[in-house]
C-alpha cells in the first residue's frame, strides 16, 4: 500500500473486475475484466510488484497504474475514470508510482508507450518526469507507438571528468537561482569546484556515494551525495547532502525521483536511518516531509545567508 496526499494505491483484489469493466468499457458479464484482474494478481505473485489500484480517501476506486515486466524493461500504463480532474489525478498517481519504482523495483528502464496523437497521456507522463525516447518509436500491426522513458539513477563512487563538468555547471546555476546548497547567488566557480572536489575525494574513501539522476539520453537532471557517518556506533546512519535538480526542469518530479534514488543508494550501503539539513525560510521542510522526514532539530540563526539575514539551520530525519 502506498499513501500520498489525497490518494492511495494498493494491489488488486478480485472485486476490482468492476473497475476494469468500467475503465475498458467492457460489460462486467464478459470474462475479460475478471481475466485481466487475475493476470494482474499473478504478476504480483510472481514478481512482487505489479498494477496498483488508485483509491481516494473514501475508498472509491479511481483507476489503475499498471506495471508489467518485459524481458529488459518494465512497462507502465495508466487509466483513470473519466471526469473533471482526471489528468491531474493520473499525474499524481503516476508520479507516486514511478518514484516508488525507482526506489524499490528491479533496475530496469521504465517505459510508457502511447499513440502519437495521445497528447493528454504524453503530458501526464512528462509531468511524472518521463521523457520521449525517439529511438524507441515502433509500429505494431500498423499502429504507430511512441515511447517515453523514466530517468535512471546512477550510484557512483567516482566522478568522471565530463560528469564533474556537468555537476559544476548545474551547481552554479542552482546557486544563482537561490538554491540552498551551501552557497549564495554569484558564488564563484572556483569556490564551488573546491567543495565538489572535496566530495570527489571522499568518494574514493568509500563512505560517500554520488547519486545522479540522468535522462534516458544521459543528460544530468539532478544529483546529491549520501555520506555515511563514521564511527562504529553510527555506521547505520547517513546524511543526504547537496540535493539539487536542473533549474530548467523543476516541477517535473525530478526532485522526487532523486530522493527515491538517494534512499535506494543509502539502503544499498546498509544505512537504516538518514538525516539531512536545510536552510530555514526556503519551504524545503514541506518538500522533505512528503518523503517521510520529520524535523528533529533547529539551530536558530545557524545559517548566515547575508549580513543581517540569518536563517535557522533545520535538521530532519527518517528511517529507511
Ligand atoms: C528541492 C529540489 C531538489 C526539488 O526538485 P524539483 O525538481 O523541483 O522536484 P519535484 O518536481 O519533484 O517537486 C516536487 C514538489 O516539491 C515542491 N517544491 C520544490 N521545491 C520546494 C521548496 N523549496 N519549497 C517548497 N516546495 C518545494 C514543488 O513545488 C513540487 O510541488 P507540487 O508537486 O505540489 O507541484 C529543487 O527545487 C532544488 O534543486 N532546489 C535548489 C537546491 C536546494 O535548495 N536543495 C535543497 C538542499 S537542502
């Protein structure tokens, strides 16, 4: 079960055949809706994941987000009951499911396919962070299909020169846009490079990893670091640092996907508890609360953004 804001997602039960009949415009009296639900349930039994049924807080069924394993990718589908706000609902549900997939499912490309004229589904997929992959265009029985793919996460213990350049560029742009990643607007490239290279050196020591979110074409969309604590008594904890996404693509779920990737990376390191800190007055507490964090400490005036502009340093934590 996944819960988010005003919707929840759960695996299918037999009784969902009614919803399938409605969504596919097939009479419930036919065998097809029940058969579809049976296949969904078999997929869950075999793979441990599959189609999610979308419900509102009153338990009303609103649609589904399908996840189906193929040989070298996972196909995602989305269908919601027609009505006002349908696209908004589809976007919210898809955002939650693709983030969950990036955090928990086998490390395979996640793809959605759609007819070129299906602009509504394309917008829903793009709002969930997926991007068009033109090389995957194909036809089946004369029908044209386009494919959008979810960004992928790269968990790295080294930063190749070209990646370093892209990270440095993004970090500078994020600073200039007022992002709270250790600097203020106008910070020099040398100052940022020094901090970045400090991280690169720590990667080599083995307790810190770099988590990068990349588009299917390999462009950098965001990054951050998972820094494991040193010392025997705190080795099960880590701090998430310098979380940032491309300023040009904000609001397209990349922050959520990056957080999913960072949690995945931390778990792979054996981490059970994560902390992070943010600059007060940025609204970031709300952002992190969505991903399960709770405020655990606050240092009044602990961050000096400019003379006369002191902000609280806020610490948040969650267990993984
Ligand atoms: C924080 C950050 C990583 C989020 O990335 P993003 O690409 O905007 O993420 P998403 O598209 O997943 O955004 C998800 C939601 O978070 C909200 N959000 C993003 N930044 C927010 C902020 N500073 N305060 C409050 N809400 C914020 C968005 O409005 C969006 O809400 P919606 O879904 O209701 O529209 C990005 O804004 C960033 O890089 N900020 C600058 C660097 C920074 O300050 N990092 C934090 C270091 S502690």
